[in-house]
């Protein structure tokens, strides 16, 4: 069996260093420009720098690794894009001053691993790039997946306050890092603290109000289905519901796992969309180790054993057991299906 504790230390160091680099990129630029990828999603200098930093830390600490990252170096290798490559190299050099542009390209390409291995790492170097561009929530999400199940996860949330009293739509100067090993529970590091606190949530009582969280982006979750689910619960139970919290990225798994929201709903918006493994592996492990159930909208476990996509699943429902049951029951009663 792999040494999960050693894997976790490497993963935590990787996302912590990368969080610092992402912060610096954000602080250094008045406006971080987005490059539009072929699939029309945005990517920034920080996405590439983050992937390079994580690849470097994992390789330094663990030797040869299989890493399935969201980004690749194709864009940066085009001669016209050399200013971008220089900016990415400068960002990586903030933490590794021995690298040049060629080394950065090679590091990014470590993330070109494939999923046909009994164990592999998967990385979203900046999950919620749109949140990053708005100066709101985003995450550096890294997980080790073994035979279809995430077993080690680390998630840097550079703008997420540990303190529930602080607003979620404003960047926190300290941020948080979440970690989990399957079967060992989940932990939170607030700011640059070196000691974790346990993350474990309680379930709701039948009279407690329910607050869900979901994407900011209308294209990523079906908000009218979300309304129908909440109306159904109000009509059929003693629960009241609170206004949903809208935040980008896998921070939603952390916010649900730590008890600030009572469910993370990701309801399919368009036919055929397949969730990417790096959008869920780290967050789903952290939330389930904090005593949430994490399934798709039909109540099936997320299955990370089918390549780069969650081919066997549709959407996500993450919540403590009672609330999870209510959500799945409402989805079934309303006949909500992927569009
Ligand atoms: P969030 O920040 O939770 O809104 O999710 C951001 C992620 O949504 C990105 O990393 C994309 O991979 C993913 N995404 C892109 N298009 C869709 C879609 N149609 N449905 C669900 N997720 C999507
Ligand atoms: Mg993502």
C-alpha cells in the first residue's frame, strides 16, 4: 500500500506553495487577463504556473509520478505566446528560482499523464478560474486516485476565510488549506498555521433551516431545478430554507464539509456534459471524510475509474446524510433528469 501520509505531506506542500504563487499573480496584476481555450473556458498565467509548481513538488518529494492535470503546454510553446511563457516562468521562479522557461514547459507536461494506472494524481491547478478572475473563490485541487477512488486529497483555497463570520464573496488575506486521507478524516489549516483542526460536520435536525451552496455560473448548475428542489422540501418537510450561497470552485465541498452550508448541489444544465475528475476528486474526498455523503443526482457514488471524466455519473449532491436523503428524494419526486 502506498504511504498515504507521505503523499499527503507532499500534496499539502504543493497546494500551499501554489496558493502563494496564485496570490502573487493576482496581486501583481491590476487585471489578470484570461486566455480563452479551445473549449471557450478561460485560463490564466496562474493556471499554468500552479500546474508547474505542483508537478515540481510532487516530483521532488515522491520521484516519478503519474499526474493527470487539467492544463498542457501547447499554448505556451507557440512562438507568438512567448510573453505568456515568460510571465508563467517569472511566477514559478517566485518559489523555484532554478527554473527557466524550458524547465517550466517540462514541468507542465508532467501533468500529461493518463488515467490507465492503478494509482494516479489528478490536479485542477486553478479550479474556478472565473472566480479567480473576479477576485473571489478558487481552489488548487489535488488528489491521489487509487483504483477509481480518491484516497488522498489536498485543496488550497487562497481566498476562503476560516472564520464563518467573514463574507465568502470577498478574498480573505489568509485563506485555508484542506486535507484528507480516506478513512482518516479531514483537516483544515487556517492561513499559514502548521497544525490542522479536524473538519467534521453534524447532521441537521428536522426543524433546522437548510442552506445550500452552488455555482456562481448559471452554465454550471441548473438554478431553476435548485429552486424546485428547495420548494419541494419546504412543502413536504418542517425545514425552512435559506438563500443559497453562490461560490466558485471546489470550495463548495469545503464549505459544506465544515458546516457553513448544508448541501452542495450541482445539477446538470446541458445534455452530454461529463464532469471532469479534477473538478471533484479532492473536494469530494474532503467532504466525505467530514461525514458528508457525496453522490451524483441519482444517489450513485462518484466513480473516478473511467478516465478523465465521471462518465458514469450526472451532477453532484454532497450533504450530511439526512439532508442528502432529502435532496435525493426531492430530485426523484420531481423527476429531475439531466437535460
Ligand atoms: P464552478 O466553479 O463550481 O462553477 O465550476 C467550475 C468548473 O465547471 C470548471 O472547472 C469546468 O470544468 C466546469 N464546467 C464547465 N462547463 C460546465 C457545465 N456545463 N456543467 C458543469 N460544469 C461545467
Ligand atoms: Mg475546474
